[in-house]
C-alpha cells in the first residue's frame, strides 16, 4: 500500500498521546474511587459491574480516529479489476472488386456501415486501428480509443486496385507491434494519421508464443477473398498464428458474385470463401459469411474483446473514511447505551 499524501501519517503520532491521556484519566478515576469508596456510590462500585465494558467505547473511538488519519493520507493499493480491453485491427479490403453491388449499396459501403456500428459499441479500454489493403497494405489509423478519428478514417476508405490478403495481414501485424513497442495510450494528439503506400514486412524471425497462448489483439479481415497479388496469404496467416494473434475473416459478397466494369474491362468478382476459411483456421479465429448488411452487424456483435483481470492502482480513501466513521458511530452508540454519555 502507498499514500498520496504520506506527510499526513505524522498525525498518527497523536495516537500514543491519546492512549497515554486515557490511561492517566483511568488511574485518576481509580484513585478517586479508593478515596471515596466508603460512600457506596463511588465509581469503583459501578466499575466492578461494568468490567471491561468501560474500555470498549474509548478503544473503538481510538481505532476509528486511527483509520480516519490513515484516510487523510489518501491510501492507494493495487487491485485486480475486471475490464474489457484489447486491440482490434479492422483490416479493410479496398480493392476494385469491393465496389460490387451484390451487397447494397456496395460491398465497401456495407462493410463500412457495420464497422461504424462496431466502433461505437466499444468501451474506451479497447484500442481500434484501421488497415487498408489492395495490392499493398498500409496502416491508415494507429490503434486508439478516439472514436471520432476511427470513424473518420473508415469513412475515407474507397475501392482502389488489386487484392493482396497477405499484405493486409502483415500490415495489421506491424500495426499491432508498433502499438505495443511505443506504448500506445489510446489517446490521439490531434494530428492526422500518416499514410504510406509502402508494403510493410513482418519481423524476419518472429518468436512464436506457446501453443494455445493468444494476445489481447485480434484482426478482423474484411474481404471478398479474391487474392491476386503476393505474398502468400497463408504464410502471412501463419506469422499471425506464431505471434498469438487471431484473425476473424469476414467474407464480403455472395457466392454468385457480381460483374464489374473497370477501366473498360468487364470483371466478374466472386467470393472466395475457401481462402478466408483457411486463414481463420490457421490462427484459431473464425470465418463469417456476410451476404447482407444485417449479417455484417451480427458478425461484429460476436467479435467483442475478452474480459480480463488487470492489476490497477486505486485510491481507497473512501473505504478508510467510511470504516473509520462506522467504528466511531459504534463506539458512540455503546457509550450512550452503557454510560449515557460519549467517551
């Protein structure tokens, strides 16, 4: 236990003085009883009947005052509190195929709408980052609990070029690693996030965590699954598994697919569920198929971060003050009941 105002503990030196004063008064009372014992109404006569009861109210008052003096020093202790925490990376596929309209109004807009709902439901102890990937992957929002910044980032996303699931996963892992190394507090400094079109690479030789161990960070990968650009998404998923990061894949689109007209070309885009299922299986995550906007919202409801016990330093002044006042009241009640006076 520690104290915010430790100088106030000097007040505890008054306690021995109070005890000494009480002992002196008690001895004086006994001398008076010895001098006037022949009257029959002397204090000693009633003292024999009261016994130790006469000392209980003063002792309670002394304990109560001691606790109140400790409260003045504002005590703090470390307690394990349950809280929802973790880091969630929303990895958005922003390839051209996300402009397909088999989800209304488009795959991209449906995914963004569900993501906004998810962000607004999270407590401030959950940090959310945003990664966008097409033929490369880059972090567009570092993990933060500033919901306005996260929503603004999501709203800016637009379909671009090809699809590289591997780059999306690697960019997400690097975002998580950077967040941990820099000790992200979750608060933003008001500056816009820095964008980069460079392809991030993972740590060359990551140290695998023990099997069955998972970090509080998860990746939610939203894509139609049509990988067209290296690196191998399954190798990237294995890198996530080695770090203990689960990947929840969300299939955007329908099995029937949709036909797109891009730069004069006619392209048929179809959901590749098999690839997304393998990614989630490798990382002990889960695959969800979203055929409409309502399904996407249901998926996000099932992706809540874990409830964990985290040690935190907490001020317990109110507990000490309450206990001290309660003991004083009990001592006063006994004194009034037995002696019709306060100690």
